[in-house]
């Protein structure tokens, strides 16, 4: 959207007096003993008015330009711009509440409903446990306007993670956006309880700048909540017909490799690309439910999926590893303790 600016120079009012007519009496120059008049002459007054108009025009233009920042393409259709990651970029975290996908996060994302001038605004938060419903929400800027310009990141403009607060019932969803900036996605909360929804996205501003943000909000399915304890830590698990294991020892505040291997009945599974990569990894911290979304090396390493994970601090984490075989997506889950 192009910023609208006022005319560069406002017209000086015609009411400013013209130069005196020939018949007017022009006073003689004052004698040395006379006091100099404090009133400016008319040419000086005209110059001051013109300069003042120029300053006012610049200030008004700057103010209107500020109103059109933060990536809200109001009145525009849905826009999905290319993400700034160059082709073949190495693995990275969508970790902090706001990030540029570079470097180690200082805190997990998804802990707040507002960050970096953006707010996650669900249009409804209550669901009936076990019954199909629909989650609808907007991302709004500091002027409460719906944001409509998002970058395509890993094949989608919006990644939505939903999990119950005991870290069960994990879902990785991809909503669609209407032209008014309202996102919607079918959602079933299988069990009663409080659930956490994470919106992971990158906003594109009018000047092309991109801001990666992860926001979180609570959803509720009323009923008797029976939290389940986390399974014991393990480096191998089974899901559907596959055995999935990983190698690596995460450390608080350090970036370390985690390598995942998927085996089927006949040996190594034929992994397929899903959302532009051979796997995706989400890590949620028990307690505050701090969020990390990790992407792997662009190619398999000895037939395995290699991530570089940075955890912000010690605690128990639940890992969710998404992979695709035979056009079907599967999720392997692990409990991890970071000392």
C-alpha cells in the first residue's frame, strides 16, 4: 500500500498584504537615535509563512507514513511474500517470541498473546471436547487493524500448533486466511482441559521488512480435566509402523545437533519432503509451555534428519518430530530432560 502524503507546499493565503502602492508614503530611515521597530517587514513575514508551511507538510507526511507501518496491508487482498531465507539455508529455530531465524534464542516463544506490536486475537476460545469445531483468529497491529501480509515460510504463511497443557494431543495445522485477515482452521480438542495454541508466522511490512513472531493463546474444552504425566525420557519410540530414534544431548543455552532416524519393517524408511524439509521438530517446555520450532539441514545426513537445537534453559521438554512417508505425515514424541 502506498503511503498518502499531503501536498508538498501549502499555498500561502492571499490575505497577506501586498507591497505598498506608489501613492503610499514610505517612511524615511530612522535617525541613529531612533529605536528600531520590533515588527518584521512584509517580505520577512511572507518568507516565514512559506518556511512554516514546508515544515508543516514534512511533519504531516512523516506522521501519515508512521500510521502505515507494521505490515498491515489494510484494504489489500491476502499477500504472501517470499521469506528472506536464501535457498538452501541451514537449520534454524523459530524460537523466540520475535526472531530473525538467526542465532540462539534467549527465551522460548509463545509465552504471550502480544509481542513486537502484534496481537493474536481469537474470535472464540471455547470448544466442546471431542466435537469438531473451527478456530478463527486475526493477527492485529498496534492500531488494532488486521494484518494481511505474511511471508511464505516453509511452504506456508501460518503454522499453528495446538497442544493440551499436559503436552498431550499435539496437532500441527495450517489455517487459511480470508481477505479481511481472518484465519480459520477445523479443530477438534479431543479431551477436556485447557489447550495452548501457538501462531508461528512472519509479517511483511509495507517497506518489505519481515518480522518473525510466535504468539500464544489458551483454548478451553470444559469438562473433567485429568492431566496425564509425561512419559519417562527415552531416545527411541514407535509410531504407527515405524521405529524412530534420535542421538544428541541438548544443553541449556547451547546449540547442539539432534539426529533422527526412521526405520520401517524393511530398514530405513524412504523419507519424503514435508513442508519443504525432511522433518520438523517442535519442542515445548513443561510448566510455562515455552515454544521452539526447529527446522533441519536441507538434505539428509547419512539417511537421517539432522537438527541444531538451542534450548533456552533447563527443564523437561516434550519433542514432537514430524516426518512424511508414502504421502502420510506421522509424529513421533519424546520426553527430554535438559539439565
